[in-house]
């Protein structure tokens, strides 16, 4: 999960005052001292949008010295007024112990507030918390629930995680075809992890007809983005001549790339082929 680090335009008329637009204009022009002044004036009047944006500036050290404690202070002011984006960022700060003592229970509390308002990153984060048993009792079924809500809104990481749960039958009835559907959906967006997972699915023939050529295609997509496991598997496909013409030199090349990414199997395979003179 990642906290939101972009300025908001406006939550509602009641959440921003007359100086808000000027603050945004100053920020966008790179005049952070002007933006800080305008947002501070708005925040002091109780406007949530300005409070949140002021929190962001302290969070990122823009126009001020980075100060997580001040960021949390302003996020909380906005969160208490019902700002979902501030509630989400506050949950992130609690989950990572930035500006506050690390507290997964508090993190879940704020993620839930934002998730109930339809904030998709918070819904995904709740899925993670239930999946890993952080701040709540581990519950894969509840993780599926929140991942599904986020996935239905197009959240790529939620779609991948949901695919993984279907693939492994965790929190949901095992379903290879559903896993394939979610992996394919995200792979089409260029996501390396989903592309690697699709390669695995095609190589194993789970939820789809077994196809080494397709496996190589998706391993290559992911490998070219630096995905270490995909690089190893692509090397193995070249080494064994599966879905591609057998080529130990090509295999060694991909094993070497994986080794550069600190992948142990890549290093071991590279060393063996190197010793064999390839």
C-alpha cells in the first residue's frame, strides 16, 4: 500500500475556502512558500481540503522541513471532518509508524472509515490487513470481500491478489479460471507480476489450455520489465526448449539478468552454464 501524495482539488464546497484555488495555483507553479501560506490560512479556518494539503506538504517536505508529526496532525484534522483521502493517509501513517507510534488497530480503523466511503485504496488496504492478520484477526474470506470491492473498481493490485486467492483456494473456492481472468485483466495493463502469473498459468495449464508458447510470451513481457522470477523461468524455457527453440546462450543471458536482480536460482543456473562453456 502507498499513501496518497498528490494535492486534492476540492472535496466539497464546505471543505475549501476562497484562498484554496490560489494555494493550488502557487503549488502548481512551484511556489511552495506561497502555497503553504494560503493553505495554512485556509486550514486555520477549518477547511478540510487545505488541512489535508498542508499535511501533504509536511509529509513530503515541500516548502517546509519534512515533519511526519505535523503531517499526521493535519491529516487528522481533515479526517475528523470526514475526508476519506485523509483517513486513508492517516491509516497509512499508523500502519508504518510515521509521525505516530505504529498501531495496526488504528490503521484498520481509519482504512475502514475511508473504505466505507468508497475510497478504493483503503478498500484494497483493508484486504491486505485481513490477508496478513494485521490489526485484525487473519481472515482470507474478508480479504476476498475487500479485494473484490476494490477489484470491481479497477484496482490492479486488488485484482492480482484476488487472482492469487482464487488460484490457491484461500478464502474462496479454488477456481483456476477465475484466477486466469484476473491475471489477464491486469497483465493487459502492463503489470509485470500479472504477466508472470499468466506465464505460470499457461505453463501449468491451470484455468486455460496448456501452452508453452504463451507461457514464454508472458514470461518475456514480465522479464523485460525486470521481474526476476520471470527472467529465471524464461531462462529455463530456453534451456529446455519449451515454447522456444532450445538455446543455452539465451538461457544464460536471462539467468544472468535474474542474478543481477539477486535471484539465487538465476545465479546458480548462470554458474552451471558458464562452467559448461556457454
